[in-house]
C-alpha cells in the first residue's frame, strides 16, 4: 500500500466515492493507492484532497514532507 493508500484507509475513505467526485477512474485510484511506483500528479492530489475535505497543502505535506534538499539534513 502507498502512503496515499494508508492516509485514505486511516480516514476510512471509500475509493469509489473519491473516483466519482474527482473524475479519476477506479483503476487509477487503485494504482495510486496500491502501486508504490505510481506517480501522483499535482492535479490528482488537489482533487483527491478536495474530495476528502482535506487542505491540499496538508495532504502534500503528509505525503512528501519528509523530502529534503540534497546536502540538507544529513
């Protein structure tokens, strides 16, 4: 399961509902939540956050806040 999948599971979010509200296919939602190599696009992140009543910046920080610049935090 991906980080996005874990966030949705913790919030008890129905992926089919998110797919309907965002216009993303169920297959794409499954890819984003189950396939670690799937790349989440910014527009998808924004739509998913809005669909689950979460601030898009908060979702971005939850998913990618651990990233650091090269040479930083070593």
